[in-house]
């Protein structure tokens, strides 16, 4: 998004100078916006209000909200110079059909047409754009203010010249074709060479030649010939002082001094600059063996309007690229640079490269304590240290705000001594030594199955974070870890489909009174059976659902399935409560409570037959907010149970106030009753708390008669486990209940 350089108005000024005073009427540039998104159209029209116009020119923007409205406007306004046309409107191809109407039915070959769309998937093929005579195509996301101004200015000036030179239609078509040809060139060498070739086509240069010379603030004599054709071909790479072009030097200096084109019948020098981006300018020489006609000169003027913004766009692209790949404060290659390097690797390079990722421990604490400047100095010191202790061939990047990534040869040996240097070091800032620790991940790319660059970086960051949380200084990525990640990724996509198709199911596991042996309740457990008959473990797919943001949809589906099972129980005469699980994600989601309330109304079952289970860790992790959510469910009549009790980090203050009716002793304590006295002490403490705060107690994971008897003697109310029954689908549970109750 750029401003047009000062020379962009030179030709209009020259034309105005040749006009009589009475001829200097105000010109109207008419632009038609065809857009069914009224908000976007309003923003576009507003953006054009700040467009800098040539002297004696004003802008008029017409608006249409459908292809039909646009067609009607074009029939009454035959002087519209530019159409900004949405591709998809009332129909997917409405924009393209309007182009056909303009070019074929209305016979308007002069108006410039620029397609814009917010749906890149509807972008026309190049062949379609060429066949319909469409001038440009842009995504709305890329059409920022400066770019919009550049497009409108360039196309309107082109239309003005095309209109004035209608008699030279054939030559003008060559100009348009040339402009399309150069529009896809984004590197300077290719761009300038293409421009020279197209100029040669326009004016028919055969025995003459053309060249482009780049210049900045240095003297013209030191400028270098960038590209050349014809008789100037051998000058590429030479300085002007070595090119022996004394007969051209005067015209070049004039164009440079006056900052505009110098066009004559024999020789023309075009001047282009990149205002506001860098100090570079470009001089393009057209040296013809025969005098240029007036038509040729006018065509060159038109063509120059199309390419003037090209130089600025390339400079802007180079600047943006530089900012995209380099940390602006530290001048160190960044995450984008790392991503690009990995993406561009050949298969052989992939197999011979390892990625080290290094994280500065306690970095955020350092920033909070010592400030931003201090941490910048830390990062600089670490970068320089890495450059010293690692091979010169290694590539060091600052891939995160506190992480460095290094690409190096797979055969480079990470000795124990080197690992120590990388994970524990003394950093000197302003002459003061600071001892710092680091977490290091070692990942061979050949273990990653040609994964995408961003997937590799994300995977490395995830493993590095996990190692840091576990206080592991050095960890190596393995093929097994890659296989596990690949499985999780595959399961994530399969799980989305499974939830969408409502293929998850529930199984109910009985809860039994330890004193009477009667079934006093059930817990509803989610189950996922794949199409091949295999089951995915709940702890695996629930973790995937949480990571992928699917847990709300999963738990809502499971609750519906639970309500269906409960209805079957009630209809067969079993008024027994059923517990369902909810995560903290569910409880804090604004729509979850409303969903549960709606289901209760739809099924019409007694609310007292439902019990919500939440783990101890989740209940306490965001205590104040979770408490408020739980109280809303209690108000509905649903009981609350705290699952996996004893494994979290409850404080007595929270336990005494938590909204709950029941606490469940985790199976990890029950399973060790016969071998570990400490488990007995923990369970006795939980039972005491239950008695003190009036909680009912359920022991999970009972598998032996000894465990059952011990818990019963200790005063535990209810048991749940394989000793009584495994989880069952409702179709098996009802017959089991009949048999169990007859014992």
C-alpha cells in the first residue's frame, strides 16, 4: 500500500500545459463499486475520500448492490473508468456474468475492472480473467487503504489515457497485456527485465536497446546497471562510470535531478522512486534506432503509469519481508525465518538436520523484576553465546519471546559437557553475572515424517513446555512421540466427525450401598467405539477433545445420551439417580447451563435423579467462578459430587465452603489398601471430613472383597467398582438389574 511518487502527475501536468485556459475544466473520475456487503462498500467509499487526485480532477463514486443494478448504471453512465467488482453476490458467478455483459453486450472495452472478494475460493482462473478482460484481482483482506489508493489512481489514469488514445486501440491492447505480464513479478530482477521486454514490444525496439539502472543517494556515476536488453545487454552489473555512456549521461542526470521522465523521439529516460520506503530510485532508458512516433510516446506514458507503483510495491514487499523475518529490536532471525527455512528444505536436507529448541527459564519473572531492556540484553547475550559454542554452520533464531531454535547438522555431537553449557550458564549483563538455567529439546527432523514447518515448531514448543514444567533440563524427541502425536491428530479429526454424527455412547456403572448391597445409583461414562469395533480409551479422547476445543460439544452429547438412558430406567421402574461428568470448561461456558436446563425441560424427568460430578482439581482451580456455576445447578435441584478426591490441591478453607453433596475417594487410594498404610490414613481422613461437613462418601475402584469390607468397617457409605459390576450399556444394564435384585 503505497503513495504514487511525484512523477506520477507529470504527464497530466504536461497535458494541461498544452490546453487552452478555457479547456481546463474539472475532470470527473467515475468509479463504480459493485458490492452486496453494504458495510464493506460504505468503508470502501469512505476510504476513497482521502485519495489524492491530479489537479482539476474530482472523484465520483457510484454504488450498486447487485449485478442487475450495476448493469443499469453502466447503460446510463458510459464514462465510468473503473469498476471495483465483488465476485460473489446474489449468485456465485454474478460478478463474472456482469463482466461478460460489460464486455460483450454493452461493448465497453475501455472500463477497467478490478475483482475483489472476501472468499478466495471463488477466485477465477487466469484463463477466465484473460477471457473476460479483467484487469486485476484482489482479496478484500489485502486491500488496505494505500493499496486501494494505488489501484484506483493507477487504473483511473490508465483509463484516462486509454480514452484519449482510443484511435490507437491496437497499441493500447499491447500496453494492457504488458501490464498484466509484469503484475505477477515480485522480485526486482525479474520485474525490471519483464518491463524492459514489454517496452520493447510496445515500441518495436529491434536494433536499439533498453536498460535499467538503480541509484540511491550515491553519485550517478556509481549507480549499477541492473537489467539490460538489445545493444545494452553487456552492461549488466557495470557501474555507469565503466559503461562509457557519455551520450546518455546528460539525460540520465536530468531525469535524476528533476525527478521525472525525460521522453524524446530518439531517447526516453523513465524515472521511478520508492517514496516513504527507502531512498532508492530507478532510471529506465529506451534507446531506439528510429524516432518514436507520438503514438509510441503516448503508449510509453500510459505504460509507465502501470509500472510506477510496481517499483514501490517491490520495495514495500522487501521491507515487509525484512520485518517479517527479523526481530526488530535484536536484529535476530525470528520464528517466521525458521518456518521458511524448514519449509524450503529438500528431502536430503531434512534427513540431515536436527532442531534444538532452548528456553530461558524464569524469563517472565526476570522481565517483571528487571524490566524489558534487561531481558533484551539477556536474549542478546544468549544468542551471541550460542553462536560461539555451536558450529558456524548452525542457524540460530529467536523463535519465541523466550525461546531460541537452532538448525544444525544431524551428525553434530551433543556431548554431556555441551549440554551442560546449553542448560546452565552464567550471563553477564552490564558487568554483573547472573546464573541462568535453560530447558533444551533435541529433535531430529527425520523422526517427523515430513510434517509441515508450523506443525514441527508447535510440536517442539509443546514438548519443551512439558519438559520445563517437569523440571527436565534436556529431553530428546523420539519416533514414538511422533507416532503418538500423529495418532492424536488423526483421532482429533475422527472425533469431530464422531461428535457431529452423534456416534458416541454412554455406559452406566452401578453404585452399591456397602451396608445393604442395594444399587443406589449409577455413573454415566462416555464411550467411543470406532467403526472397526475398537474402543478409544476415555482418558485419551477426552484429553484430545479438551485440547481441540471439542469438550463442550462432547459433554453436551453425552448428557443427552445420559438423559435417554435415565428415561429408559425410569420407564422400566427404576427411580435411581445417575451422575454425569462436567469439566471446568463446561461449567464456565455461558451456554452450558442453558443447554442442561433445556434438556431437563425436554425430557421431563425428575431433577433429583441427576448428579453432576466435577473433579477436585477443576472445582478448586478457579474456585470463586466454579462455585457460582455449581450453585446455579444446585438451584435447579441437581446434586453435586466432587470426583477423584484426595488427588488435587484442596485447602480446608475451600472444602468447608464448597458446594457439594458427595465426595468420591479416588481409586488410587482404594487399590493400595492391602499394601499401604498411608492409603488407609488418607481414606480415614476423607471419611472424617465427610462426617464433619455432612458429605456422603463414595469409594471408587473397589475390586476385592477385602477392600469392600475394610471400607464398610471404616464407615464408607457407597462403593463403585469391578467387584460389583463393570460399566454397561443400558440394553445390558436393565437385565443385569433384574438378576442382581433377585440375589
